């Protein structure tokens, strides 16, 4: 985004805070986390807080963060509405200032289902923290976290706006598991990975039995489809100061849950993950900021190492070392330094395997 746009957003943020009775200088003097908390407290629920859904006590909150997903948000919300459960649930939708029609679709559903849906129509001016010159001070997925934290259930289920659920008993199965196994704080399941560019599909995971997620897999691999996650609410509310939040919010959450308790994989296919969809997920939106994304993961893992007193240092340090090598490889590639690239054989080998896999999918 152009800096002039950020300056405009900063000016609007000052005006909005002033309207809410906040002195901007006092606001700016607070820590980044405190400022995000203040901004979160200013978010207003569409159609108010006296709808039928506001008067139930949900066991689980279906949380749908979305941005610029006009073509897909209906399918996502419909997948939540079709859930068949023996307990009450709510659907919490948070839109991060879309301008492609996503907001209007979310409003339509909120108006049609006031007994099911709570919608937050957020403005980007109140979802970012800026310095006095209009620079974003830290890249946090404000809308993503807030949508989860706005859920009132004992459990939180996530489905980003470009993904969708295909099993009407998904919530029932996952809540039943967590209720029957209180030592677990999160469970997830298999999914279909849908390649939008060529309509091919494959399984997200190759596991064929129920099993626990190891810390090694949580750190080094990505076996957890975001739309498959159900976790205890305290995992998104009682967030430790020592753990950095990054754009890959789901990765952060899985790490934290893996540290705080047991995480279980359920070998059932209950959702669809859209892959390679430009403009949808944070990862896709930041495809031109690859090094920045790697650096964010390194920051996260370093904070995780410190906050857990090095409990998983062997696993974490090996991942950090690989990510640093990945950054060097990417820089060498930009400089066309093929000798330097060749010296990092493990990175080369991993990329060759990915290329072969990608070509096979075509």
C-alpha cells in the first residue's frame, strides 16, 4: 500500500479516536499491544448487541475473518449455517474493510440470520497501529485475532472467508472430542486442498490415523488446515506478552496450543482449503514480501524460544537456521549468485521437490 494511503488512514484514525473521546497523544504513548486493545474495544457490532444471537450462550463460536472475498464468502458462511449440533453455536464474522462487495454480502447474511450471526464491519483505520509519520509500527492481523476474541463460546472454530466446510457434523464431532478428552486444548482434521488455478485437488494431510501433533511437526511443517481448527477459547484470549503475533496468525496459534497442551489430529475430511488464491489469505497478499514473511517467522520462533525457556530449542533452532538459509538463498537468487545458491543444497533440494510436486499437479 502507498505511504500516502497510510497517512490518510492515520488522519482518519486520529479523527475517529477523537470522536470516541481519546486523546491521540495519550493513545500514541501506550505500547503497541495496548493500542491494539484500545482499537479492539472500539469495534461495534453490526445491528447492535440486542439481537436474538446475543441472548444465547454458545458452546462454540464459528469465527470467520474475511477481506476481499466476494466470490467465496457465501460458501464459507453457508458451510457454517448448515452445521447440525446438539448445542447452541454462534457465527462471528469480521470484515477488514473490504471494498469488493464482501461487506455487503456479510450484512445481508447478518440481517437474514440475526439468531445465528454477529457481524463486525471494521474499518482499516481502526485495525492498524501507526507511528506519527504514517508507518505501520508492527504488522499484526488485527481483524483475524479480534474476530476470534469476539467469540463468546467455550470453544473457537476458525474458517477464513475463502475456505469452507463440507461436513454438517464437523462442529459436533470436534466438540464431542474435546469435551470427552479435557487434556486436549485443540483438535484439527484433514481437508481437501483445492488448486484454484487448475481445479485440481489433493488431501491436505497424508496421515491415515488419528494422532497427536508433535512439536516438531508444529514448528517445521504445516499439517493444520486453518479451517479445521477448533480450540479452547482461552487460547485466543489469554495471550502471553512474550509471544510475537505475525501475519501467519494460524501458525502462531498452533505453536501456542502445542506448548500449552495436547493437540489432536482427527482423520476425517471435513473442509476445503483454497490454494494459490491471490488476494485472499495473508500469505497470498504478501507473496511479493517473501523475505519479510520469513523474517516474521524467525521473530516468532525466537520469542517462542525465549518464552518457553528453551524447552524446544533443538526443534526451534533448527527451523530458525533453515529460515535464515532460505533468506540467504532468496537474496542470492535475486543477485543471480548461482554459486551461493548451489552451496545451500538442502534448500535447493527442498525447492526441487516442490517444483516436481507442483508440475505433477498441473
